[in-house]
């Protein structure tokens, strides 16, 4: 039977927690403690708030952060309810081994949003910016994470955008630092067609790309992420 795909108009403002980031990116204590961390296209995720509470130097960047924090939270809350309805209609297609159920998935999103909203109201670590041009100096971050943006919206953002975005992530990553991108599929659950060419570009720019297994295979076929070790 042919799977239906997840319908989405525009880029969703999603809410994911620290534990989800740990699983999907295979994060280790050493990576998190190595230096400054950047969550790109972070949306309403609480990863930065939770990372800061654990003593890590984490920052987030998103084009929505140019507006008031209360506006971000309202949009994220509406997205949670909308996405829950969509997931319910496609529930047989997803891998629920991490979340357990649709209701647990929704509860996790709401908890993440609450932590994000509270932290964003009082913290200056949420920066306005959008790929492929980020408001940071060269060689700023030891670890860069991009969850559910690059590759996922392949139809809306073509190969040239992805190439420019990866170059930009490499620019703001310190030599020897790591960039992690997940998932490698589009909203139609199709592998990103330009992945091999993008990996060749990374090598040409002095980086080293690796395909690593992800610990959060929720989307059908989303078993791997892309890790890039930035060059000098």
C-alpha cells in the first residue's frame, strides 16, 4: 500500500525537547560540553532552555524570533493541535517506539513549548536569523544542530538553497566542530535527491560528511542523519 505523506503549508514551528534531540542526533556529554551550541531553525523547541539548565552554552536562531515571544508561543501552540490531527490520520505510518502514542507525543510537545516560552521571555539567547545567512561570526560554534528543516522542505527550498545553507553552517562552525542535520527525508518521505552532491560539496569545502544512524526513526524511513565535521 502506498503511504500518504504529511501535508504542510509553510514551515512549521515545532516543539521538541532535550531528550528528542539527544536521540535523533546521538548527542554525547562530551559534544554538549565542548563549547557553544547552536540550534538552527529552532522554532518553539525547549532544547536550548533545557541545555542551559544543564550548564551548556546553547543558543537558538529562527526567522520568527523577530517578533514578540508571546507571538511565537501562540503559533507553536496552534501548530501542536494541527499536527496532532494530521498524525492521527496517518498514525499507522509512523514509528511510535519513542513516543508511545499520539497523546504522549502531544503532551511532550506542550511541555516543550511551556519550557521554551518561559525561557524565551527572560533570555537573550534566541536570535533572529534565517538560512542561508546567519547573524554570527565565523568559527563561533562547536556544535550546530538543525532539526526538521533542511531536507524536510526540499520542495519549497531547492538544491541551491541547501548548498548555500550548508556552506553557511560550516562558516559559523569552528574547525573540528560538528554539524548535525536530521531527517534526510522530505515531507513526502522521500530521500533528499541532492544528498550525494551535497556531501561532495562538503568535502570540497574541507569538511568531512558522515551518515549516522538516528535514534529517533519516527518518520517512515528516517533512520539516518547527516553529520559534518567542519574543516579548517
